[in-house]
């Protein structure tokens, strides 16, 4: 079971993305668009166009 600590940061990318791109593309998106380090101990949440993902 995953129990996040009280200091866990969660980031939401609100623009829809194409999940077929893969994890490497998501890491680049976090780094370049969100100006964050994709390797930081945080949660990055994304959604697709229909908001089902």
C-alpha cells in the first residue's frame, strides 16, 4: 500500500496530453513546460482529452 507523507507535493498538468507518447515525453514535458525536475520525489498528474486517464 502506498502511504504518502504529509510533505508530498502533487503537481497537475491541466492541458490534455496524448498518453501514447510515453514516460520519456512526460518527463520532458515536466522539465520544459512545468519548469520542474521530473526526478524529484513528487507526484505528477496528467489527463487526456476526454479526461478519462
